[in-house]
């Protein structure tokens, strides 16, 4: 993995551990648009970055010992998968989908408030 790709994964890891609001999440280096073809700006949707997010963040023993909430992890992966789908340039990693489905079944959901019983 090149230096810029590693820097992007580190940026994502820091924001994820800080549980930064996803609408304020920085998904690329130096404000460069996601999906840019420039070699200096890796895309978070590339297969290499998808795998690095899994290996260096979600499967990291320190992350597993002190993870963000399951709901936050689920929301993060939902956003990442939506970005990959909307870009359409790469397939979604099978391991990423597997983790997402696991979180989908275990992450607590907000209950809808019904005004009538």
C-alpha cells in the first residue's frame, strides 16, 4: 500500500475512533473529491482501501478491545457501502458486507415512537 493510501486509512481510523459525526467525516485526503483518478488521492471505495479498513481498523485487536458503539460502526459501514455503490467503479468487498450484515443483526435500533398504543 502506498503512502497516500496508508495516510487515508489512518485518517479514517482516527475519525472512527473519535466517533466523528458521519456528515462531517473527511473521506479523502486534503479535501480531494472521492473517486478522483489522481494517483496522489486514493479513493476510500477502492478494494485496497476497503481491505485496509477491515484489517487495520475493524480487525485490529486494540479496536476490538475498545470499539465505538455497534450503532456507530453500523452507520459508518452503511455510509461506506452506499458510497461504493453510488460510485460504481468498484465492487463491495465480501468481508465488508459480511461485517455489515453481522452489525445489522446485532446493533441496537432506535425504536419508532408511536403516538397510539
